């Protein structure tokens, strides 16, 4: 097969690092999620969000910080390694974190970035927890970011009991994607209570889904596949018991998948990459993210799928990467401000 390599190489990682380093300090253009109560709330992004002011919007800034953390952890000898560490030292200073906490404390911020931004902040914290195992610098950053993680864990705990129905969308409100990233945090941080809450909610929302209506995907502005995300989440749920790994988890997932999955002909919809109609349009460009998200989902599922699906799925992973990876670091800012993070997911990071 031609196209992208089997794993992320250091040269490409370096390109992603340079893009992320630029993004997280690029204040404008900026798309704020900001409820203003009066004229005193009319402030620049950097005044509202001392840490996550760059990368076009708050949540993209969070997951581009995650990109920097993840690249440094996996490629500690990158030429950009010192610049990454300096940027994280600067952005994760106590005073800046306190500014983000102050923004969250506003009554008008109760639903700010729910759930997508919440999930990415916890994903960022999870990466810092994991990086701290081998590198003391990560432990320092982890500890400085922890108050923010704690604030979002408290929001998750308060919100999920009130969220009776999941959001089955291809964009930011998607419930399955949020739960997956939150599970990463719960496991990395050893938060058993949060993990139990997330597993219970995932089961309540998705365990009884049957005959997924794949024909309702994909919207022109989607960057997530709700159906594939449900499958990845339920795989995680079936492996999550109070005592650790469940030896019958794969069989449980197979039973769920057999009831959930579309027929073989319809599955080709998820196996075929899409091409954005306009990569300069901020929302139509989402399709590149969808291709990378599908590659990520299929890579999580391939080893537990029925044997007949495994070869087509491996080909699909390759095809989805090949379509969208060339546009991660080159192109319009509406794509490059966020796609590197989805590329890392597609590479299994």
C-alpha cells in the first residue's frame, strides 16, 4: 500500500509540534464561547482565558496543548522539545491557571464548553498524569493543571445525573466522545468514582442500542462518527469492571456489536473516506477531522471485530489517514488550528 507510514515519524511529529507551538499563542482570529452579562464582560480572549486563549477557540487550544504534551512524551528528542517545555512552563503557571478557574466560577459559565471542552481538558490532564511516570517535568505541569481538572470532574459529577438522553451528533456535543476522553482521565488519575459514574452512564445510554441507522451519518459539518464512537465506548465499558479486566469482555462486545452493527453493505459507509467540499470553510473542513476520527475508532475496534471485517477495516484505516493527513499541518487555519490533535488520535496516541 502507498500513502502514510505505519506509524508517526519524528519528522512529521516535528511539523505538528511547530504548528501547535504557533497555534497556542495565536490569539486571533478567535471564536469565543462567552456569555456576556454586561459591558464589563467585553474583553480580549487572553484576558478571559490566560492559558487557553489561542488556537481559534478554547477547546482547540486545550487539545493543541494536549498535542504538545503528547508529542513531548512520545518524542522527547524533538528539535522543538525545549520550546514545548518552555511554552508549557509559561502557560501552566499558577496565575494563569487561577485566571481560567476564575472564568469557570462565573455564574454565566456554568455550561461553558460542555461537554467537548470538559472532555479535552481531562484528556490533557490524563496525558500529564501518564507523562509524570517517566518525567518529573510532567509531574509539575500535572500538579498545576490539577485544580482545573478537579473543577471539571465536579462539573461532570453534577451534570451526568441530569443528562437523561445522550447527544448523538457528529460535532462537539457528542456524548460518546466526551465519555471516552473522560474515561482516559479517570483511569490515568486513578479516579475510581468518576470511572464508575462514566461506565454507568455509558451503559444506560448505549448498551441497548440496536441496528444503528448508519444512513443518518454523515452531515456536511461532522467531524465525529457517532456510531463508531458508541462502539469504541462500549468496548471500553465491557472491559471495565470493579475488579479490572473482564475475561469475557470480548464475547460481551461481540454480542453487542452483532445487535448494533449495520449490515455488511451499509458498513461500507464507514469504510470509505470522504473529501471536504471546501477546506477553507471552517465547518465544511470538519470532514478531515471525521476521516481521522474514523481511523482512530477503527484502530480501537479492529482486533475485536468479526474476522471477516478485519482486513477491510485495516484498509479503511489506511485510506482515511491518506485522505486527510496531508492537510493537518498545511492549509487554511480553519483546519490547521486543530487537526494535529486528531492526527495523533489517528496514529493511536
